[in-house]
C-alpha cells in the first residue's frame, strides 16, 4: 500500500460516506467515490483504484440493500436472476479493466459524469417516486430482456469502469420492467451488490485491491449508505439533485484540469 497522508485519508473517508449516502438515495455514488480515489491517489495504477473502489462500494451497497429489503417492495427472485447475469458481466468487465490506464479512465469518467448531469437537469422528476399505473406483474419477455441487457450489459460496464452504475440500474429497471422509481431503486441495490461481488472477486484475484485503505473507507461508506437509505424511504430524494449536480460539475472541472492543464 502506498504512503497516504492523514489529510488525504480523512478526505477519502468523508468522500466514501457521501458516496454511500448518494448511492443509497439516487444511485451513482461511484460518481463521487471513484474520482475522489483518482484525485487522492494520482500515482496509483488505475486497476488498483478500481479494485479498491469496488471493495468500498460493496459494503455500503449491501447495507443499503438490507435497509431497502426491510421497508420497500422488492422482487427478490427477479433481482437475483438479473444479479447473477450482472455478476458474470462485471467479472468480465473487471478482467478487461486491468489493462486500462488512468489517462484513458479520466476522460471516460468525465463523459459519464456529463451525461448523467444532463439527464438529471433535463428530468426534474428524476429520483422521485412515480407510479405510471403499470401492473406489478413482470412478464417473461421483460424479465429475459432485463437479465440480458440490464444484468449483462450494465454488469459489464460496472466491472470495466463503474461510476453511475446504480443510477443506470434504476433507470434501466424502471424502463424495462415498468417499475416505479422507489421499487426500481430497491431492486437495483440487490443487482448492484452482485455486480460489486463479481468485479471485486476478479480485482482481488489479480491483486488489485488496497485492502488497508478500503477497510476504513468501507466503514464510512456503510454509514452513509444506511443513512441515505433511511432518508430515501422517509423523505424522498428530490433534494439530492442539487447536491449531486454540484458534486458532478465540480469533479468534471477538477478532472479536466488534471487531464489537460496540470
């Protein structure tokens, strides 16, 4: 493990807590956590950053998933089937991620950040509970589509890059399975746990996880995730939109500066 200043460790732990909170409420905690790791550990290989990110995110996402399962409607069987496909996809993505450099990763993350920011700005209702009146019974065709596209596709993306996976899962499950956003978010947490497990298994096998750094960050991420899940269930997540946009644009500016100016 590289030498890390105490100040950097504190900042990363705070970022982990905030990421856990955001991920539990609206998804996309990796939009904060992964760039924070890249900025805080500029000399660390990208594969190690990605692996450490997965170790931290798995703990927080698991805590949020448990909180949602206790309070929100969750289609466990469907979520697990999608999750198994996502696990396989994330392991495949993580395998290819080993050869990616930080120079390639930063521009990709900036594009993802801007796409998500544009979506949040253009959809004022993003993250709010909706009910389109669709029946809650999920047909076979939609389930198969969700397993292949949502599970396999987004799972692969999560293993390869990761940031925004929770948000993409919520949006995809809402569109494909016609779930309301609260139900989609609850189910997405189960799927996201599976993608994190698959990716982390591959990163750990390759020796690309900084466990000593991941451990304290995971504690803070778990705390943030539990608080965020409770707030999402009791208060909704509309207020998080402004915070998320501020964080996204700040990180884009910082990553752009480091990539092309510094």
